[in-house]
C-alpha cells in the first residue's frame, strides 16, 4: 500500500470515527469512589506485551493529531483486542477484525482510531538527539520484565520528514535514564533535605520545626483527619504490639518492648496524651516510587502515578550517636493521580528536580519538593479512601521489639468496605489497623509442599510476574500472612521438589523476591532494610544510585544462577518515559507487581 493510499484510508475512516465518538474519561467523583477498592484489589491482570506500535496521521501533526494507531503483539502473546489511552484521555481499542480502521482481519496487525500528541513525540526526538551528543556511549532503551532486563535497543531519533500525514510514524517506547539524577528525583536522603530545620524535627537535638511538613507529626495529623485526635490516633496504632492480634485467622505476637522502649520514653502532654511535638521519629528518606504506577498500578501502587514514601527512624533521645537498634516506619501513599495527563504532569514535576541548575537541598529545591509532597499527604486528597487520606499502608521494619530477629508489619486505615479478614479483629474504622502483608504467606509455610503446590498451581502468573497470594489457598486456610520475620540474614522462600514445578527454580525466585522478607533478605542480598536507620541504602539500591548502568549481581541461593539487577536504572527510565512520552505509549509498560 502506498503512502498516499494510507493517508486516504486513514482520512476517510476518521470521518466515521469522529461521528460515533469514542467515550469519555470517568468522572472525578467516580474515580475517587474506586480508590479504596483499588487499594484492596488483587494484583492486576497482565496486559498483552506489544512488539511495535505506529501511527498514521490524517492531518498535519499537532498536539492533538487524529489518525490510525496500529500495533503488533510480541511473539507468543495473544489477545482479542488491545486497549490504549489516547492523548485526549479517551480509551482506544485496537482490533484485528477488519473493521473500524483495521484493514485485514486476522493478520496480526491491530488497528483503531485515536488522538496522538505528535508535537510532543517530535520534541522527544530532539531530546534524544541532544542526549546523544552529550553521551560518550550510544543511548539505549532497556526493556525490563518484572525487574529482569530482557532486551536493550538503540535509542535513535526519528527523521524529521517522517512526521507527515499518511506516513507510518513509529511510536517506540523511549525513556532516557540519563535525564534523571537519582538522589534528586528518586531516593532523597541528603542531610539538607531530611534535616531541613523548617520542614523536619530532630528528636535528638530538639531542633527544627515540630510542625514541619515532613515531620512524623504532620503526616499522622493529616492521616487522622477527624477520626481521632492525632495523639490518640498515634497511640492506638502503637498499642497494637501490646496486645495479641488476630490477622487472617492467625495470632500475631505481643511485643512488650513497645511499652518500655517507645511509649514510656515518649514525652507526654499534661493531658497524658503523647506530645507529637517531641515525636522520637526522625525522617531519613523521601522516596518517589513512580515505577509502581506502570501498567496502571500494582499491589502497592493504587494509581498510575505509583507511590510517595517517607521513611522514619525511631531515635534514642538519650544517645543520639545512632538510632535505636532499629525501628523504621514507612508511610506509603498512593499518589492521587489516575488519568494519564495527570500522571504525566506528576512525573514531569519529579523530573524537574533533576535540573542541573537546581541544587539538591537548596531552598528552591526543598520548596519544589514540598509542593509535590503536600499534594499527596494533606487530608482529603483522596476522598474515596478512609479519612480522605491517600495513604495506602504504613509499614514497620524493626529488630527493636522482636529481638533477636527482624520483623515487618503492615497497617492500613480500616474501612467497613474492606475485607475484615485482611485486618486484625480489633480494627476500628478510620484507624490504622494491623493488616496482612501483600504477596507474603505466613512464615510457617516456608519450605513446605504447600509452597510447591502454590508454585505449580500459579506457575504462569508467577513467571509472568503478576501472581496474587490469596487469603486461602485451596484447602489451606489462612494462607496470606502477617508479621513476616527474618530469623537469619540469609532468609529466602523455598520449597521441596522444585524439579517437579515447571521452570521451578525461576518460579521460586520470582515468588520469593515478591515476599516482604524475601525481597529484604537473601533474594537481594540485603540485611532487611533497603533504606537503613541512618538513611543509608542497601547495595541493591546504592549500586544503581552511584551508577545506574552497573549491575548489582546476586547469586541465587538455590541453583547458583547469577541474577543482575538494575533497579535504579529501571526506575529512572520509567520516570523519564512517563514524563515525556505520549499516553498511548503507556501500553508498553509491563505491569509492576513488586511491592518493594
């Protein structure tokens, strides 16, 4: 088919498409009402993987160019249709049925009409060319599938004359990892940020601003909203460790050290309530997990914008040389951005923090970062979730209470709309209540035939990186766990008779990597904290922070296979991609089902 014929075909079919319309975005109130369901929903289904995507414009390229989108599936993939989001925010369905823009039914070329911002796509070619000139090495785009680097392709700009009506314009996925400065836009632990005296509080020196926007007090106050006074809200949460809890039918243990090491040492007001102005929790990191939003959100990323996280360390006010040994609290917020244009704007704002003219920790930098964080942490930012809070969960990671080994717990705001089995039986509406830990069975099942059976039954989903761990598994009740522990530094999830499981060794690794204690231990050669009590990063993260193109190699504890990780490169590339690509290119995103 000639170029002229393509243009004529696209133009004539477009008339019918415009006459019928193609739907509208969901209303904002509808999106808000779904947020709680999203936070409790299982891992999303894996969309088909695309091999290629192109676009035939029916008129002069602009910021809203109508035309024909065409896609092919990757080898081995199958689908009856392909769903995209156009740059006008409307859903686009590509079909291979010979109708509505598709030329030949069953030829493997899926087609449909949509709107593409070709002006942005053309500008992105200029960015690629500019980075090519600056780089000493050829630019490449890395394809990651469930944290595994599966392919690298050359990243070269398209010729300018291809942006012509009737000419197929390739729409390959692009993301320039080099555009991102990781310690400014991904994991921020610089002392001038986490120790900013106008925004944080230092419980050891009693300096800073106790009402600062990055303080433990501020986050708890906004999360509590009107459910309770912030001190009462905080103490009720901490007292979970002082009474036996039942989560998914199994008992979580009492940890008396919560009283002796935390509550008794916490200064109180004359009313007897905790004095949140003198909270013993010190901020050690702010983390942008935009990567959890790929594929429209994973188990901990309830929106396409992923999560915003704050990491606090409990400090010993009588010995400020180091934190207590050790108690970390991680606030994990689902960024309240659902539509592609909103996600793109959010990503652009984080990418702007990498501007070389913006000094990390400067007044200007901290102001821009505050403008971002306040859009998420303030009350009523997520009207459809409990207390109007965007919080997905609060996790703790400690060895202080559960000595001699590390233990992790997860808490969510309880809502009567949620499945009560996920929560402790003493859950109260609007309060942080102990919750099951996503994708992690109770520890008692480790190295049992139950795990072998689970790896076999869910083999396809596990290998694809999109499995769920249900509350019950077959005849095994109370399977999904709580309070995962790490009794040794070399902990990992294992199962007998792996040779009977299809691709059993790889399935074991993928399953273990997604558990809380597997990811924080042997599967990543980590000592149970990826962000430590002083803000120091595990080698799994620090390697890429220093040089995102250097692999962090981990030897599999079962079969000895060396697995290279490029965690920071993956996160950086995704951020640049989300900030600078057309919305239709989100179809290349692989679902992120990794909660850590």
